[in-house]
C-alpha cells in the first residue's frame, strides 16, 4: 500500500504542482500558518522553491522577463506595494484563490500564470472520460491497432466534442447541451428540456472494421 501511495504521489508531484502551491495566497496567511506549528509559507520551503524556479525558467526563458516575474513574486510574498492593501491581505485566507487574483493587477505576469494554474480542476474525471472513449475505440473486434493509433483516435474524438460546442446543434437539436453537468457541475435550472445523447464510436460501421497496424 505504501508503494502505491508513493507512486501516486510521484505521479502527481510535478514542478507545476509546486508552482501552483507557491501561488496560492492562503498558504501565506497567518491564520492558516498558525493552525499547525509545522507549517511554513511556500517561499521558506527549499523543495518548493527549487521546483518553482524550474517552472519559472520554463515559462520565461528570457532573463529580463524572468527577473520581472521574480520581482512580482517577491512583492506578493512580502505583501508589499498594492499587496499591502487590507482587503488583499484579509482575503488571502477566506477567498477562493482563483477569485483572489483580482488583487494581482500590480503583478500582471504572475497573475497570468496564477489564473492558468489555479483554475485547473484537481478531479481525475477528465482522464476517466479518456479511458471511457478508449474502450469504444479499442474493443474486442478492433484490437489490432497500435497504441499510437488508438491514442490519435481518442485525441480526435475528444477535440471533435469540444468543437461541437461552437455548432448550432449545441444550443438546439438532438445533441444540445451534451456536456451539461460535467466537471464544472453546471446547473440544470435554466434548461427546460434536456435531451441526453450517447456519443459513441461503437457504431455498426465501426464494428465491422478491424484496424490493422499498417492503417494510416
């Protein structure tokens, strides 16, 4: 069990996770730090600092831009400049981190990164949907395709679903609101009629085909 936990931790323990942790304002708030004497703010943790630096270098290969971001981060950590505002400090603990970035107008480069990272869902449901789609692509009758071909088909299917949101049928017709109630837990209050459609690659035409390795 311990090995499984360590493997899962290592899989989800990337420089991006460290950077997201370092940009979460809650972890610099005195109220959060005082809840446990072992807690330290991210900028005082050696491992977090090292991984955060890796990410910043990746995001900003230009030294001048990187220096600007580091200066913005220093202002954010030290609660200096506009970050010294009373509401900005008080909201660090109580406000959702995605919403708190409204206080980050004085650090535009850092604000852009924070919005991208802190808005990412921690749910694995997106990956589960990929496996569900994969089960339609790679079935008992279609089991001779290479992993690369199956991966490409899943990629195409997922992107076609995303592109369908821009089609007129998404607002009306048989496939309207096909993704309602997904990862964002959308509300159904404003929808009078919800038609559920099963989007599947497991169609009769597909069932009769056996994909071979040499298929383009």
